């Protein structure tokens, strides 16, 4: 029997070698490019990795394999399968990276239909010197800049230079002249930190005025029909002329005059209007397609859910959809502070060049990395010395915060997102209530079904530590909370890492703790309606656990990772446990795996170096769209002049490794 198994293994090995030899011959005589060869070999590698060799059982990921190895679920729980799917998507992302300047330039032109902007070669070297992980992943930059191609450069310059003038409109401005930051207008801590960041690479930048949102909430909501016209025009004017000037123009007008700030008073109107304290979907829906749920009353909540949630446990299958207000806005408009009653909101329907730290999907603000991620602040910084190994952490989900998020009065606070989270995790509040989780089917071990009769009170008492440290943001005051909350003591960031699960939800806008949570050895869970600069780099179910903004899946998540109940074959008759039928095996290794993968990934793609690289690229793209000669400037070479820098041989498109 042993010899038979050995023979089978040898035969499979020889077959694989023969297949690779055949592929090599085909490649040599087919004239395929190295990019095509790499793609095809990557597909073959994945397929070979899935072959099961007789006599050699596959190990589940529980068996001590490294986090980078392919996943094979040990049961049919939807989370196990979602982790496997996320792993596959991440591997495709990894396999598609450019590895030389020549490839990067080629990828840029293929994706965007234009030459890279002036200064692209300097940016590339700056990024490579700082060990950028994926030189191609700047989709957010390009999406944000794209509609401005349909606006005259002089109009963009005028708006950027002058939106700061009314201090009540919440706009700061940074002015760059002759490769230096020369002035800050109507500044704040946001613009001060951004200046520190820009000074890292300002010598490569052209003259520009950068308008910065001083408010927590995003600003620009262009109606859908208007945006389609802008994007259509941008598409029509894409060009890659054979020769361009690889320099920015230097003789343009329309910037703020550094010696005469009045500028003659010829200012473009950004058309701000206030929408504070009102339903945000009233304006957000105007930026949605006519057929979307946000503009069609006939779409039910159940229909909308099918696009981003699993029927089992309500688990998130599409994280981007959970923050797509065109799809989910009608279901969560009375469950989030910004959507229900924003504390401060100055918006415009006009496409104006304002830079902001976050936005929702219907906004056209230009995203930049939040200053809280770049400046050193102990409230938001991760400190490895304070963290514990996974095995030493408590089986608890922790959250602390203040009652921010929206304008709170006595009869609306229950609709705020933070307040809902605290209530849902409160054992006293949940006493006698039932929620849905998944439980293992008694007749089919390893398979799961919805269980809608779970009593979470005792579980919450054992495994959650969630509460407010301060009441804040109420009208006329917060006295109506006196008989509602028992305020909890503040827990410094370092002490929060003593717990296995860290949940992150929005405040007035994005949460500044997110990157620190990802860097930690704990398991991060995320619910948000906001988009940030790094979103395309993070893969839900591989680097973090996604949660619905209604939190109706929170107990499904916690019971999966922490476990609950007794196996069906060990249950006894007459049990007094209210959740006697509920059983989910503890998936501790899966939780650790996601925590480890998120931590490892954050150290590669969310560093302060990555923030500098992102901002440098953003301001090069911005510098071009405000240039009167933007159709005739850029890098038109093939990228081969950096082959030596990249370590590329004449016979190989890729660098030697």
C-alpha cells in the first residue's frame, strides 16, 4: 500500500513537471509578452496548488500553516467561506502589481487613457525608495481627480484660491509657490499637519492653492445627471499624444496673489448651503442613479440586502455596498447620526476642488490621508510595547467613546449609530430580547442555519465591554441622558489591546483609531458609511471583519469567533439555558489569522511612508488638472530609462529578485 502511494505521488510530480516544460516551450515559440506569461503562470500555479495528491490529506488552516498560505475551511460556516473568497481576491491583487517603471507607465496609460503627469518619474523613485508595496494602486486618487478634467483649469484655480475667504464656510487653504509652502489661510490643525507632510516632497510640486475642508463632514454632492455629463466629457478628451512636455507650466494666472490678497474681488462662487440637523438622504439621493433604491420607493429592504448580505446570519458579502448610500441609504437613514441629524453640514451641488479626510460614496470631495494617521498622537497611535500576544488577550469586544455623531435631543438620540451600538451591547438593555445568530445544525455537523431566538444578555455580559465615557453634542444640554447611561471609565488605547476584539464605528465622521486597530494583534471589526484614502488596499474578511451599519450581525460575528453553547451531541434534556439549542464552535484560530494578516498588511501599505507617497501622487495629478496646458504636458516616454534603477535586464521585463 505504501509503495502504491509513493508511486502515485511520483506520477503526479512528473506530470506537473511535464506540464511546466510544455508551457515553457509554448511560451518560447508563441512570442507572448512577459506580462502575459506572468499572468498565465500565476493561474497555473493557483490551479496546481489546488490539486489534491492521493495519500496526502490537505491541512486546514487551523493546523499551524502560515497566514500567507491558501485557506481551506474546516466547516461550512459562511464566515469560513467568506474568508476563503477574500483570500483569493487578495492573491489576484498581489499578482497584478507592476515591478518596474516601464510596467508602471504602461499600466497607467492602459487604465486612464493618458500619459502620467509631469514629475511622475521623481514620484516613482520616491515611492520605490520607501518600499511602496503596490505602485499601481492609486485608484482613489484617479477617481477623485477624474471629473475635474471637464472643468476649465482657470475655474479650478480660482475656486481653490478663494474658498477660504469666508471663515464661516469652513475652508482652509495652503499656498505653494516656487516649490515652497509660503502661506496658510484660515488655518487649523488639519492644515498645519498637512503642511508638515507636504514639505517632504514640495520641491517637486508646481505652484498651487490647496483648499481644505475644516469641517468633520464632507461637502460636495453633485447631482447624478450633472456628474454623468462631466465623466462623459472626461472620457471623450482622453489622449496620449506622441510627444509631451514633462514639466508644469509656470506663467499661469488665477492663483491667490501673495502681495495683494484681494485679487481684484473676481471670485468664483462655491455655492455653499447649510443642511445641518436635517436628513442627509434628501441631498445624497440626488447624486444616485435614477434606478437606485435611493430614488425608487418600490425597492424593499430585503431586495437591497440581497446585494451585500448573506441570508445566513446577515453577514456582509460586499463591504463597499454597506456604505453605498444609493443602495442602503433608505434602510439606514434613521440609524446614523450624519444621515439623520448632522451637527454641521455645509454642502454644494457644484464640483469644487476641496480636499477632505473622508466622504460618503455620493460625495466628490478630493480625499487625502487623514492627519490623525500621520501626526503622532497617543490617543490614536499604536504602541507595540503595550500590546499582548493573542493567547494572552481576554475574550472580550471593547469600545469606548463619547456621544458624538449627530445633533442629539431628547427624542432622537436612539437613532444615533454610537448610541445604538452601546444599547445593543448592554446586557441589561438586551435582557429578555432575542436576536439572530447562526447555530450548527444538529443533524449536519459543520453546517449552519439561522437561529432567531438567541438571548444575548448573558453573552454580552461575559464578552463585551462597551460604553460611553462622556455625554456630548446635545441640545440644549445632555441632561436627558442622566437616567439612560452609566458612564464608563476611559480606557487608554494601550489598555484596549488587552482584548481580542476591537470594534470601530463612526463618530462625526471617520474614526481616527482604525489604522492603530489594524496594526494591533487584536481582531478589528469595522462598520462605517465613510470612504477613506486606503479603502482599495484593505480586503474585508482577510484584513478585518466587516459589520453592517445596523449592527444586526454583531452577535453572529462574536459567537463565531468566541464560541457559544454546547455541541448538540453533548446537550442534555431539561437544560435551563435559554440558549440551549444554540451552538457555534469557537473559531479562535480564524480570529487570530485575520488579526495577524491585518497587522502584517498594515505594516506594508498603511505606513506614514505610504501616506507621503499617496499625497505626493495626488498633488501631481492635481497640479496637472489645474494647468492650462494639461493636455500637452506629462511623461510620454516608455519608462526604459529606469531599467537600470529597477534592476531590469535586457532579457527580462521584471527586476531580478
